[in-house]
C-alpha cells in the first residue's frame, strides 16, 4: 500500500551522489512539482533550508556537501556566513551554512 503520511518536503538534491539517478530526479522533479502545483492551484511555500555548521570540525563536511550541491546543479544554493544565517533564521547560531532557498514544504 501507499504511505498515508509524508514529510511534505520537496527535496533539492543536496545530499545525493553527483550523477546519481536520485540527484537527477530531485533536481528535475522539484521544477516539475512546482509547475504542477502552480498549474493546479495547489498552494506551497518556498521556505528554504539551511544546513548549519556549529563547530569548526563540521566545516569540511559542510564544504563537501556544498560542492556536491553545486555538482548536482541545485537551484539557488549558496554558502553563507554567520551573519547571513541570522537574517534567514534569527534564532539559529552557526559558523557557516548552506542555504537552499528552493527547498520547501507543501
């Protein structure tokens, strides 16, 4: 059977191996689902996502994840510094973060 509950998140493809089918389908599928929602009058909110490094030891992994996002051609993804984190999420503290503005919850 099908699942009755799901997260409602439209994934951007940040986490998947570059060149993988999952990465390709996330990137292409995101545009398709937004188009379908627009065409069908289904509301959604592009609230975005930030992936935050809070310790120095997390920075290499964050940088690697950012490189993966770039290779996967994740739309609008950018690396931001701590002051920009606060602009997006005022109660979040971190050294650096990946901002994915296209990730959303339906």
